[in-house]
C-alpha cells in the first residue's frame, strides 16, 4: 500500500510575514515622523541637502551650442522698483536702478489752496536734501501736481508755485552751484490715484522730487 504524503499548504505564513513586516515598517516610519514633528517644523520638500555631486555639464555637448549663425541677445538689466509709503500716505519713496523719487502730499507742505510752506514742511524737505547729497546728484526735478477740482489753469499756476517753493528750500539746503533744477507744474495731469474720491485726490495733490541714483 502506497502512502500519499500530505501536500503542504502554499506558503501559509507568507501573508502573515508580509503583514507583520509592513506593520513594523509603518510603525518605524510613524515613530520617525512623530519624533521629527516634535522637534519643530521641517524644511520644505525639495530643500534637503543632497550627498550626490551636481550633474556634470559637458561644455562640448552639441545640444548646448547655438545654431550656426545665431547670436545671443544683448544683456539687459531689469529695472527693479521699491516703493515705501508711510502709514498715512503723506510721504512716498520710490527707488529704481537709476532714480530716487520722493512724493510729498500737499497737505503736509502747504495750507489749502496755498503755495506758502507750512512749519513742518522744512524738516521733510531737508531730509530729501540729505538724500540728494548722499547720492551726489547734480540734477534734480521738482514737479507739482493737483487734483482735478477747479480749473486747469488755476491748477497749473498752483502746482508750479508749490514746486518753486520746495525747490527754494532744497537750493538753500544744498547750497551747491553745481546742482541744477528742473521745476514744473502739471496741475491734474499724471494722477497716481482715483480723483473720484477724496482719498485719491489727496494723493494726487503732491510735489515730487526726483534725482539720479549715483552712489552705491
């Protein structure tokens, strides 16, 4: 009589072994994550340090070469503008690669509908003069602006008178015959805000002082 050996079950412990390994791995990862979180916020994804060296670039690779007859465009420096405005919007400073512009609201310089400088105006204009000295600027533009209320003719006269008043103080403070001024009054032209609201008109009533950036 031939005895038949019982057939073993096909790897009965494999699913259990995989399940146990998966459980242990998940527990290990969870523990590591929890410990890392407890130490504080981590680095953003993709910013981790890499032990591998950067990919070596072959300068002779034909894919890196320009087609025959092609040339690179002329280099161009992008103009970056920085704008700083005080909380009340009474004074604004704009810096670009080439120029510095200060804009002072008329209310901090003059009484209403007047070109006579107020007591607090001189200190603000003196601060601008110090920046002109710092930049060693020899050309200064002083432009006056109004809102769109009243006639254009009146606005031209008032804005020019206000620009002249600011220029007089700058000239006295700088006391430099090598500095030349360009003084103009533009009335309601070139608004920087909406003239349909009082807040907008207040910003448009201003005197701007612009000069080249020549110092590092």
